[in-house]
C-alpha cells in the first residue's frame, strides 16, 4: 500500500442548527473535509448558491 495515500481517520457530525447537521471527516494528513452532499445542504440552508461557491473556490485555487 502507498504510504502517501490520505485516508479518513475519524468521522463526526456537527449540528449547526436544529435542522442542519453535517459530517466532518478528519484525514490522515490533518486536513478536515465536509462531504459534498453535506456542503450542498449547508449552502441551501443559508441561501447560498452552490455552483457560485464552487466557481469562487476554483478561481481562488487558481490564484485568480
């Protein structure tokens, strides 16, 4: 097995509001991520447009 392969080492759920709970995954490299479907639900809950958020993220990652 590749020693550089990032794996999920822990998983928890966080309740942000009575009707909104999201999953947070801790990776072996120390990063934390939110699964895409939970992120979409969180965006919908706050009224944010998921596709716009993705576009902004991609622009930021590209340095633009």
